[in-house]
C-alpha cells in the first residue's frame, strides 16, 4: 500500500525540522494537510433554518441569518436583529435587499432620518410619505423627492389633522383644491372655499358645497351669474324644492310675522 500524500508531507516536514533546514515556500505544504472545519452548531437539528434563526437571535449574529436557506426567513431574521438593536447595520451589510430592510426599519422605529439611507428612490419616498402620515407631520412629507409623493402625503395629513394650511402646501393645483373642498365638507365649513387661489375653482367649491348641503343660500357666494343660477337649480333638484316654492314659503313667513306684529 502506497503512503498517502498527507503522510508523506508530515514525514518530510518532520525531517526538515529535525535537520534544522528551512525551505522557501514551506507554507505550500499546508494544502496537503487536513483543514479544520467550522463547527456546525445546527448539524443535529431537524430544521437547520430554525436553529440558525434561534442562534442568530440569541447571539445577535447576522452571519447566521445568512446561513438560513429560506430567503424570506433569512431577511426576517436580519430585520429582527436590526430592529432589536435599533441599528441599520444588519440591513446594510447583510441583507439581499437593503433598501426594503431599512425602509421597514424606519417605519417600525418611526424614524424619518433613516429614510435618507434608503437607496431606492421610490422606496425612499414611500418611507417619507408613510411616516409623514403616521406621525401627522407635514414637514416629513416635504422631505420626499417627487412633488407627487409630497402631495399625496400632505393630502393624507391634511385630512387626518383637519388642517387647511397643510392643503395649501400641495404643489399640484387640482390636488390642492380637492384637499380644501374635501376638508370643507368634512368640517361643514364652506368658508374654506375662500382659500381657493383661483376664482373659477372657488366658485366650483361654493357650488359643490351648496349642492352637498342642499343649501341654496350658499349659491349667493358664487360670483359668476350663470354659475350661480345653475347652482340654485342644482340645489333645487337634489333637495326636491324649487326656487319658486322657496319664494312662496319666504313670503308666507313674512306675512305671518307681519300679522303677529299687527
């Protein structure tokens, strides 16, 4: 039987040591020697993934999260470590999708400053808009990169906090007016129509509010005559009352009051 390569290498090494010789490149012999293996703590577990998860959680060891074969469970493991440590490092260094991991961490910790660490621009904006709505803070909304994201966030915050001022910060004119009108109906406050910065839209607001509240008197606030007449007609249609009937009722009320004073 021929001696193995490992045995020959050991014998040669022993002879060199005993003889006091040194040979350049002796380290190359290490490839013939058996290499120590990292112990697998989970070798005897039925589910290695569960074992790695438990070990990672107990020892704050994100490298064990990466040993988990199930990619979803592996990411959940890393997010759990980041959340418990309140530190984005496990997301940034180990996660296969660091932007999503940091995004979820920012929302869980309610920390808008983490949104800037989200490299994906769309997820970054979603981070700001979600936190702006969650914290009812329009200033967080304004940190988003796109006007669309800012507007959607400000609209949500305005309705949640009943803040007309927040509506006025929306860049898109149509969305800004929609925000003010929706809020005016919610608060039963037609005076919010006066905040419209375009006369045509303000008239639309008065007309829409009058129809929703079935109050023809609000039509008087419409400055354009044809629109005002249409407003009164629309209110009469939805309320089942005509302007002629309203006039008769007003006359009867006045007559009753006159007779009472006589």
